[in-house]
C-alpha cells in the first residue's frame, strides 16, 4: 500500500492546500494511506480531522520575535520534534513526505531526508518561506504558484502548478441563489465580501467598522468574516444599526457560497486567498499583512496589481482610504469587469491534480 505523510500548517493558508492535495491523491487512488503531521496547539490539529484525516502533533514552535526570552526552549522543542518524527516515519514507513510550509514541515522533511524518504515541497507564496528554503536542497520536486522562484530554489526542481484550493470554490456560478438564501441577503443588491484570512485582520475590521454606515449608504450589502477577536465588537455594531444588510461571522466555512454571492472582495493577500480570488474571478482590493514573513503578502498582491488584476491598499493606509476605495470600485462596473477578466487569466484550476501527479511520479520512480 502507498503511504504518504503531509506535514505543515499553522494557518489556513498552509492547511487548506495540504487537505486539497490529500483529496486529489485519494481521488487518484482510494487505497493511498495519508498521515498528517502538524504542530501541537495549532489550527491544523482541529481542521485536518474535520476533513477526515488522521494527524499527529509535534511540540514544535516558531521564533517569538516580540519576546526573545520565550525562545529559550526552542532547541529542546526542535530536538523533541525530530525524535518524534523519527519514530513516526519508522512506524508509518511512508513512500514520500510532502511539506507545505509551517512549523511542523521542517523537522518532518529533515528527518525524512535523513532516513532516505523522498520529499516534495509545495510553496504557496511568491516569496519562499524559511522552512521551505532550508529543506529544498534535498527535495525531489518543488511545486510553486508564482514565476521567478529560481531565486529561492534550484531551477531544475521547480514545477509551476499553482496553489490547490478546495474544489467547491471552482463551482460557485450555479450557487448564487443558494448563497443569498444562506446569508439572508438580497440577490438584487451589490454584495461586498470582507475576509481577513482564517484568523481575521484587525486593520481591515477596524476600517469596515468605522465605515459601515458609508458602505450601507452606498447601497452595498456585506458578508463580513471578522475572526474570533473582533466578532463581539462587530456584532454589537451591526445590531445597533438594526440592518439586515450585513451578515457577520467570526469564520465562514461555506466560502464557496460567500464567493458565489460576492460582487467584489476586500481581503488579505495570503497565497490561498489570492489563488481563490483568481479562481472565483472576483474584482478585489488586497490589503497585505505587513508583518508576514519577508513581506510576502505584498509580493503576492503585486503579482496581481502588475497584471491590472486587483487593487492594493497598504495596511498603514487602510484606516484612511480602504472604505473610500471600496465604494469607488463598486461604483465602476466597467473597471470591476476588467479586474475580473484579468484575474481569471491567472487562475490555475488543476493545481491539486498536478501536484498529486508529481507526488505519484516520484513514488513510482
């Protein structure tokens, strides 16, 4: 039986592509056994079992840049994680280990390489992560979503596949009526979708909070994903306005319906969000997270802006101009159509299948 380890996580941007790859592998061969390896206490420990897969957690953690003293135990956590990974690989006996980035990916791929297990990396961003750069030297293949990645990885190992996304994102056009029923909104009214990644985005939330009256006055209705930290404040605001034009939630599981309802989107510029927006063909305003490693979200956003496929608002400017820019774009249907047309050309709907094919190719070699 073919056995595969998929490792990584920490954010939805790592977890959902990992699950999408697993689903494509199972679609190609239902007998494949897949084991996930994640980081204890991180969201993959909840999301992966929900997707129907087994996961084992490692005691690994990232560097705490705001409190350097908190990093004292990191070498011990790494050592424990390497030892645990050694035992996992010896017990499970995988044919290949796939790393998708995130804390757990490092020790898993390091140990796989040491034990002679072939490895494949999936890099979601336009600026490669530290973990993936480190383990790339021994990887058989590196699947990427952006051009010019040879500045980070050996050119001969790179395969351009795009980022895998959940299949339901590909099938939104037939769900419009279902979407408006689900969110309790008016199918005749222009709809703004606000998403800040799986954990919310404080700057975007505060800008929308301050400009909610202006957005509603401009005849927009809103689907607003806030994340857990902002949900109470957002709900109180929406209730005080006594409006049925805003659907607010800390997390939206039915993203296919959210995209089906949306006419335009305000979003962070995580790799997964950008890939989904391309596939959903949505005119978008991207607000990159400035603290993302190596400012990779700005690089992701600029890959669309340079193709006239999205607008970008800097995080530091969002409080002043994000709502105004959103209203400006919503009032310009010709421009919205142009952005939608251009972003569609950047979509890679078969990314998951292509990555799964590369995985099986390595195994059969």
